[in-house]
């Protein structure tokens, strides 16, 4: 059965999601600033700490223009947090990858984001798994 977009529970859920997102971004920006990074630089560094990526792929994942990513990677590279190297499967393509220092900064940044972890710690393992699965479903991701 389809739910109306204006039923009270749907409206409340939308408001709660908005509040969570706003709180996350506020804390993320503060944590990034503690590492002398902008929020965008911190997001790129965090993404690269998971796997080296070409600029175009970073832009796709962060839903922004590749030219923006180039400038961000340039600034991270100037600080010694990121380097560029040829892609293993196509040497014509350059990928950005974190340096050891970049991985360490990304790790410290991730560790400092307590606002989401603390409330999640109040949930049982089953509740956290259910929340994860519901969020994935909302995003249209296949459940593993």
C-alpha cells in the first residue's frame, strides 16, 4: 500500500532525516576544520582513504563537477595528503590516492565524528541492522 507524502508520520520522518543531515554536516565541518580542511577536502580525503579514484569518479560519487575535484585534490596534494599516479588498468588515466599522512588524517577525522556513533550505540545490533537496511532501501541499494 502506497503512503501519502503528506501523512503525519511521513512528514515527521522527513523532518527528522533533515535534522540528522544538518547535524551531521555541522559536526563534519567542525571536525574537518580541526584538521585545517574544508568539508569538501575532508569528504574527498575520506573517499580516497577507501580506494584510489580518478577525478571523474570522485566527482560522480560526490555529485559535483570534475573541475571542482581537481582544485580540491590540488590543495590536498600541496599539503602532502594525496598524490596522483597512473591507474593500474589504464596508464593514461590518473588516480588520486592518499599518502600515509592522508590516510592517518582521514582515520582521525572519521574517529572524531561521534554524533552519529553515540546515538547508534543506544540501539541494539538488530535495530542498527534494520536501520541500515531501511536506509539502503530508501537509497535504492540492493541489500547484501
